[in-house]
C-alpha cells in the first residue's frame, strides 16, 4: 500500500494547530455525525463481522456496534463537562492567586486496534480521542480485512481526512506509523506487540496507553451459586469463541464443588449453544489458520471432558472443557484466546492467592462466591486490571468506569471520563496577582522570613 504517512500526519498537525478541533461544539457535532454514519451502515458492519469472525448480527450489535453507540452517546452528553476548566484551591502561601487545571488535547494520536473486536476496539478509543479534541490516524488489524474496510468507509464518511483517517495494511504499515512523531499512541493487542509499540514510543518520548491481555483467572468458591456461576462463566468464556481479552482464561474451583461445577458447565454449554455447537450458526469461528492450529495444539485429549470437536475447513472449535489441568500443562503456558476452558482446583485460600500473584498480572479477575469477606480479600490481595464478583466480562460494558490493564496486562485506561482523560493533557496553571508580592521567597533570607516560611509550609 503506497501511502505517504508523513504527508498525512503533516496535514493533521496543521489542522490541529488551526484550532478546528478545540471548540466543544465542534467535537460534539463530529460525534453526532459519526453516530449517524454508524447507524446507517449497521447492517454492513454486522455483515463484515460475520465474514471475519462468524459473529451473529445479535452478538455483533451487543458487543461491537451497540457498545460503540453507547460510548458515543455518553460522550455527547458529557464532553462539555469533561472539557471544562477546573478551579482548584490555592494555598495560603501563594496568595493572592487563582489556580486552575486547563484541559488540552494531546494533538495527533495513533490508534492501533486488534482483530478480535475489530469495530468496537477501534471506534471506542477514537470516540474518546475526538471528544478530547484530537486528530487521529486509525490503524485496524490486517487479520479482520472485511471489518477494517467497513471501518475505513465509516471514518471517511464521518470525518475529513485531516481530522481522522484510516490506514490499512499489515506489519510494514505498522512499522512505518510507529516511526512517526505522534503526540500519543493508543494500542490494543498482544503483549509481544505492545512491547514493540512501547519501544518505538520510548525513542521519541511519546506517551502510550497499552491495552494488552493475560491469563485472567476465574475463582469459584464452594459457597458460590454453582448453576448461575456456570451460566455466566460459559457466556464469558465462549463469547466470540473465547477470542476476548477479558475472557476467563482458566477456572480455579474449590475441590469440594469441582464435579458439580463441571456438570453444570456441560449443561450450560448445551443450553446456550445446542447439543452440537458446531451446527449452531450463531457460534463463530477462529480468526485464522495460524490461531486455529495453535489452539488445537493446546487441547490435551486425555483431559477433555466435554467438547473438543473441530472443523478444520471452517476454522471452528467447539466449546471445550478440560479437567485435571495443572500449571504444567501447555494450555496454562500462554493466554488461550480461544474456546478452551481448563479447570484447576484449590483448597487453601492463601495458596490460591499466592499462586495467582506469582504469575503476570492479568487484565481481568473473576470470583464467584456468596462469601463477601472472601471476595473482598481476593480483590484486595490479588493484582489485576479490573473484574467482576459473580459475573464475567460485564465490568467493561459501562462508560462510568475506566477499563484498562495493570502490569503485564497493560497501562492506562479508557471509557467515559477515563477515556477523555486518556487523550487529554491537564495543564496546571496559576494566575498570580500583581497587586501583592510577598517578600518571604526572595533573598536575603532572614530569621523573620524563616518564621513566616514555617508558618506557611508545615
């Protein structure tokens, strides 16, 4: 793809420097136009998601289009308040002065999105960036070409290219973009690529937000409502065929209820996907042959207690449950990112916490229990990005809370106010009076000045 990246970025920098993105009314108008374009192309977006990932129109709306529209609506409602300059108290030692925090966009930002939720994970950070007053170049994944093409159409219809534009392509385009002097980079994807993004950004001291992943644990306590836990875990684990960054990666169930839990999971898979899930047209597929082969290699047939069926020609793997799994199994050596549920057991709470914390911090954390104190202890002592008590996935389906990783699972957060702040620089400004000038800070320093200084600063 022959694209002059320098020219694109230079046009966006000029547009930003013109001040065109700064008025709040202009930002809100841009968001309203984007919303209208998405609504007009909803069927086309869903068709592309079906082609790339086998998603049903229901799942595409629930997890991609609807989530994006909700974030746009939230930002249309709140951008004016988020952008407002905030007055803060001035200490007595600085009298007479006014102190305030002024919100300013970073400038020209790069948004790099993944293939697993190719529409939503490109559009939601873009919505936040536009609300904050930035220009943006969006680089979607080459693994989801149909959705990337529709995404480019939506952006071209909603924005002038000097405001927001899309760059399609693969690794060559990624590398070229990462060598450009952006003012901010927002990346969603794997830990390995996230490290490369951060390395490139470090060379130019570009601030980054990294939304990565990891092996997110799901704990099922012996006091849990097992039937409900199974229902919600099956939903979260097999949504998008497990290709979800916050999917419960593995289950840690108390040994006393392990057998009961597995039976409940089997029943729920049948209820939600049918007796033969691979015949369910609403059950999707694995994104590529590479990922399909990797996932098949993680299935230990001797430990499969349910599922395990595959369709090589269609890149489909049925919801699979593995029992008797240990940390030494291949399925526990990497983030699964597919429809395989490894079940491990625990008996000791402290050993459970120590085991979880001995591994890289996960993006999500789930605990099913009727014991509030147990949930409080785990969520306090375990390190993770975000999570749920007695549910999965749903903590990210709100604009009222930020979503982001911690440690190896990422840095920074977005959604709602956090998303606005993600793409905003806060300027701390003090406006000092010229009527009064306190001598205490100036030399020569005297004992009387020292007394005043200690009165002010203590």
